[in-house]
C-alpha cells in the first residue's frame, strides 16, 4: 500500500504546477536579477510578477512585500528590526508562539527589553482583553501568531488590531506583528481587514519549495535592517534573490487564490471525519484545541500511550504524522503549547498532530484510523 503523508503542517509536497513554474529559472533563465542586461531583466521581471501574485493573495500593495528565505528570517527581520528602534522597550506576545518568535523574544529579553507572554485559554485561544491590559506606555510591539502550528487554533487578530489601533490613537507608537506562516493558503489572510503592520509567511507551507518566504511591511513603517549588504528587497534582506524559489512562491499563491475556498471544505471534511471516528473507536482520546481552527490540523492525546512511540509505530506502517512542531523534533521536553493550555506533562507527551492537505484523499482517513486503532491497542498491551 502507498504511504500516507499526514504532516502537512510541518511542510507540504511541492505542487507539480508550482514545480513547472520554477523549472525555466533553474535552467535557461539564470540571470542575476540585479544585472541590467536582458538575462538579468528576465529574472527581475519574474520576481516582480511573483511579488504581485503574493500581494494579490494578501490584498496589499506589491511594494509592501519583502522576499526572504522563510518564516524564521521574516520573524527575525520584523521583530528585531522594530526592537532596534526601541531599546529597552516593552513587547507583548503569547506563550504559544513558534520557536521562530519565542527564541527571538528570549534574546531580546536578555538584551534589556521587557517581554510579557500572554497565556491562552484551555482551547488555545488568546483573550484580546488580556492583551489590552498588558499594553503599557512603553509598549512598542504586540506579536501574536495568526494560527497555531500545533493546535490549528486561529486567533482574533481583528480584535487585537483594533486594540492596538486604539493605543495608536492615544499617541502611542505601537505596532502589531503576526506570524502567519501556518495561515497563508489555508484561510483568508486579508491585510486591510486584519490591519497588521508586519506579517511573516513561508512558501513551503503552501506547496512551494523550502527556502523562500515573505514579510509584509506596512508602507511607511521604518524597521532597522538586520543584515548588511546590497540594496536587495529595500535593503531589508540583502543578497541575490532566490529567483526560482520566489517564482514558485508566486505561483503557489496564485493557485491558492483560485482554489483555497474549495480546498478548505475538502480538507476540513477529512479532518472532522478523522476526529469523530477516532474519538468513537478509541477510548481515552482528548482533542487539543477547539473553536476556530485551520482546516487540516488536529492534535490528539491518547491516554496511557507515548506519542513518540505511536509516531514511530505509525511510520513503520506507512503513515507520517508528528508529535508537534517539526522545529522542535528530537527534544525530550513536552510541547510548550500543550503545557500552556493546561495539559499535564504526561498528557502532552501522549499527543500526536495529524495534518491533512491538498493531496490527501478521503480514503486516507479510513486507512489512518484503522492503523491508529491497531497501534494504540498494541502500545497499551505493553503497559
């Protein structure tokens, strides 16, 4: 039987249509986009077209899109670039951010910034009212991820942006950043309605290759470059652009613009069918996170079962899932996200994240459920 990939929150397979879009820029169109000759200008035009494709999905100006190497670099440029203007200032963030944000915040705290982490409720949702109370006179940045990579929970960014906007009206120079890496391509990311100042994205979460990302920077916002070099990407990300990767990112965004609505319904149906069947067939199962969630992600805890052992057993049977963020794989510590929503260490270590995507089929649900039922039973017999 073919193997089944259910770790789309970690990375997605490259869509064949996206792959075809980048092939010419790996072969005949190899020019440096900073060169003035025709070879270079072919590459420059391709980057400009991709920038429009990304901005169309975000409903923003192409001039506000900066290409990077991925979500981690985008987060670093945004957060460090703004923090450099406010030494010793105050930042409000959450305890369920991806490590690409959490580690930056820890570093800034060591450098003298004051960082306040807001905990979610038991469903993984951040209360905007708590963020409002945390904002003070010295707060220059609020950073809240749009959708959590482990639970799939979607935060109320519109209300958080309204709160930040009220602080701006009172004369505060405060800005809103969101790590939207998991959200783009899965749910609408409409810049005007979300009213963020900075947003981070990564191409490999929406069926394009790894190594390319983007940062939305609101027009007029000044952030300090964190790398020195050439004038590429308005000086915020110096270095010769990854033309093929950027072209692929643009193509992936164009596909999402056309297909994401129907894809949302299909993937949500698979996720819901999987969850309800698992809960019905296996005792002692807890679904972690509820409410407004991304379509494909479900996080489940299995009583009296090691999540790590379950992952390995499923992999041996041909099913790829995860125990949480791929960037935290190999750690012996339980998920900080599950601990933040009140799960015990034992429950957190008994959890799996299953994430459906574009290339999964409804029959994958039945096969995976059967394998999971058998695997849980095997492990529980060993107790």
